[in-house]
C-alpha cells in the first residue's frame, strides 16, 4: 500500500516530537527524513514545508541492493560453503569458506563478454570482504562441476609468471579438493616443508611457492588419488617471462601442442607484465611471439587462408592482468609498478589484446581491497577467486564450435 503524507512538517512532527527545529532544518535542505526504515531524500531548496508531499512504497523502497541468487539447483552451490568437505577445511589454521570469497546475487552473467566485464569491474565492500562482480554474477562451482568443465578441453595451457603459477596452484586446490596442500607437490615434502607450506603458506612462503604443481600429469604420476576428477583433464603451466622468448621455453611450449587438430579444443591463459615494469609494448611483443609460435605448431588455429564465409577456428585465449599493489610494495617500484601504472596497463592490454582476439580478465578492482603478503602477490584466498574467474570463463566457451 502506498502511503501519501501531505506536508513535510506534519510528518516530521509525528516522527520527531513536533520539533520546530526539524522543520527549519528541512527548509534548509539539511535534514534527512527516516521513516519506516526508508531514507528519503532531504528537502533541498527553499520551498514551503507545508506544501511538500511524500510518497512511500514499501514494496520498492526496501528492495535489497543485491538480489538473492536465482532459486535453481544450478545456483544452489553459490549459497553454501563448497569447501566444507575439502581436506583440512576444519583445521584451526585453514578455516577458509567459499562464502568468505564470493557473495552470490542475481542475475547470473549469460555470456563470456558479460562475465569478463563483470569480473573486471567488480569489487568488495570492505577489506578482504567477499568479491562481488559488477552488474551480473559469476558461479562458484563445486569441484565436480570444475572437473566437468576442464574435461571439455584437450588442455588448459597457462603461460606466464609467478602470478600465473599461483593461479594454477589455486586451480589445483579446487581440482584436488585440498585447502592444506592442494597447490603444492606435498608428495615429496620433508617434515619441515610439511609444516611450513600449509594452507595460505603454499603461496606466501617463497620456498613453498616454487614447489607448485606445474601439470596434471605430475599429480597423476605421484599422487593420483588426490585428483578429485573422474574425467580426464589436463592443466599445465609453462613459465615464460622475458622477450625475446627463450628458445628452450618455446620448444617446451610447442611440445604441449599437437600438429594435428585434436578431438577437443585447447584453452590458453596468459599472464605477464611485472617482469618488464608494465611496459605494454614489451608485453605485446611477448604475447605476439607466443601466438606466432602457437600457429607454427598448430596451423589449424590460423583463421587466415580460409574461405571468407567460413567460421573462424575456436581459439579461446585470455590475458589475466597483474593484480593491484599492496602496502608492502617497495617504494622503489611505486612509479613503474604502482597502482596508476597497473591500471593503465590493464586498460591498454584490454584494448590491444582485443585486437588480437584475446580476452582480458582484469584483476585490479578485484584485488585492491585484499591482502598482498609481499605487496605484489595475492594470498591463497585471492588466488582462489582468480582461479574461479578462469573456470567461469572456460565454462562460457562454446566448445561445440570446435
């Protein structure tokens, strides 16, 4: 029911004990009216209180800022702690809930373009609060769903630096369903490493981070029971940092590809920037070099030479930009690698990578209100959000076009 109350002073008199001062403040435009849990706009200007009208509709005025997620089975995991049955979830030093990382709402992003824009523009309401995409939401997938998504691809190939190594580590936490040691090669740890490289320290201790998992094949070889997927999956990272590209690294990268078109598509995830002080041209040279070497080994991905009406080949590629800087960023790097440089780099990559058919997943907004243990790298929680962003992007690729 819509209540109409004539006369600002009449309402104020009932709400604030007939205060003459309240009417005077309204007349000055300095008083905010609070009524039935709804904050109406203050009365600005110099109109008479006696002639002002208000309209209150409880059905619209109390609408939440973030509508709850759709009431469907598909979205149900977004409202529960999907880490509840992960290894070490209940350990005192590893009580990470997926609900601490992402706050679900509706509507869900429908396309890859919508998701990339939402993730890149999203943020947090407070430091280390759950991540909220912009305008439309992402899924927080269960491990079973992630396994199914990865199984759609011949390989998910990650190329880049230490930030990308951490993303791969977080993906392995999800695929192994293990918060304690999912990102690292714990099968060959000594007792001290087992103590030092637990949960968040898988990434924030350098000696542990370098023992990250580089390929699914190493997990299958050394600890196959830890992989939660029943379907065949293949996740691999090739560390490539500098341009000109190292010939040995190029050979290793090309060895990941088949010279003949495989049954399922590849997906490529790139990350680069800090190694060259966010020099956009150097990063574009790096990206162009990798794309050229990809086509050398896998010419079936090349759109040139096809009939003009032929559908271009499915070649899913995404560039993940470096996250924001933290308070521990050394002062010597605040100009070349500070937040202004990072924001300019992210926007430049979005434009230039797009010309090359490469999507860009921005992470500055997502990470600005989150912990960077060394001023540069995110902790396990932040990287789990990045990793879930990659999974959402993979899920929206139309593999039937392969």
